[in-house]
């Protein structure tokens, strides 16, 4: 943070570009066992969680990401009773997942207990996800956790940081194989998969790795102004080859959407999220 501005400079993942936020106050900064953690109050984006110099969420736009990574897979599953979240230490994805009326149990594995503790203190509007009785949190590495769980979950959501530091393994082909084995029949996954604007080849490679283990794979997008390029994608994949990912099996009425306090997700947005620009569609699917 220099002269009151935080700049998200990351020479490996987004060389030559950086998004900046004007900072009002640094609320907390520490080095945990796994990463460098900063929580800042910004001028125009509210509170912001930064890990290893990368913005994880801001209170102004986090709902776009947290709702979409949760409701895209949940609404592709006819009966998502048991859900696993990998990562997601701020609690925002847990907050969304427990809203779904069919979800009974949510297990979450997050590597860094300090992210959880600091989110409870500084980001209560997200960390409230941990208050639900449905949520059982385990502190540990997501990749290792997956090796211990077979045939258990209906939906697995990987709310991971970017592929540097502790999250590198969560993008590997072998990770998707572990996900497949941890799912029950007809299971669905959704993983943070980066932006096609930012690293096309990485997104494509992750899609390919997933496609080796899942018969149905799609890529859906959402817009998040505080993420690099203002944009991020998710890999959504199903063990059921005939599942049309674009078409939600659970369609919420507008009144239900409002009752669930969903600000971004709707059935229309679900379908639209899978429509890709021609050059991307060609490279990802053909
Ligand atoms: N909810 C949106 C914020 C995130 S946070 C990503 C989380 O993944 C962090 O809490 C981090 O500690 C956790 N994490 C990283 N590696 C692992 C791992 N191996 N196992 C379990 N948890 C892990 C996503 C931000 C996306 C940023 C896009 N630029």
C-alpha cells in the first residue's frame, strides 16, 4: 500500500496490469502460517480481504461471486442434500449454500484458520455463513481432505484462491479425479477457474483436466469489478452425462429469489452465464 492506494500487482498471473483501490484504513495485517493476510477499509468498495497481495473479496461486489459459485451447481442438482466447500475462508459461500432449501449438511475444508478468525472479526456479513448449524468446518488442506472422502457429497464447490501459493493443487487434473471419487452418483462440482480474459490457456487447461474425469463440463462467467479484468469464470461439471448445465433443474420464482436475498443469481442469469463469446466457445468445446 503506497500513498493510500493498494495495487494488485502479480507478475506471474497478470503481468503488466493491476487494479487499484484507495484505502481509508488498514484494519489488520499479519503473516499466517500459509499466507500474507491484509484486511483494509477502502474508499469505495467497503471492506476488502487480501491474501498474498491478491484481492479475495470486497463487501461491495462479493455477492456476485459467492452467489454464482454456489447456486450454479446447487441448481444443476435435483437434490443437493450434502455439500462440500473447499476454501472459502471468509464464509460467504457457506452463507449462500445454506440458503438452498434442500441442503441439509455443509462440510467445509479451509487451509487457514486465521482467514476464518479474521473474517469473523472484520467481515461479519460474510462470516455469518459459519453461524449456521448446517455447517461443519475442518481446518486442513483441500487436496489432502479429498483423498480421505469417497462417494459422499452431492455437490462440491471449490472456492479457491488463485493458482499460486497454497491453492496450486486445486486446479490439477488429479484434483478433479479426487472430486469425482468424492461425489455420489449424479454429483456436480463447481470450481473457481479464472478469467478467459486473463489467462486463456490456464482456464482451457483446467477445463481439459476436468473433462478427463467428468462426462459433462461447462464454463460459466460472472462479473466481479474488484477481480482482475472485472471478470471470473467457474468450471461446472456433472457425473451425469445427460445433464444440461445451462438449464437449472431447480428454477426459483422471482419471489423466492427475493426471499432468499439473492441479488445476482436468477434462473435467467444461470442460463446466460454459460453463453460464451465465439472465440472462447470454439477453443473450450470444439
Ligand atoms: N470467497 C471468495 C474468496 C476466495 S478465498 C479462497 C480461500 O481458499 C482462502 O480462504 C484460502 O485460505 C483458501 N485456500 C487456499 N488454498 C487452499 C487449500 N489448498 N485448501 C483449502 N483452502 C485453501 C476466493 C478468491 C478468488 C480470487 C480471484 N482472483
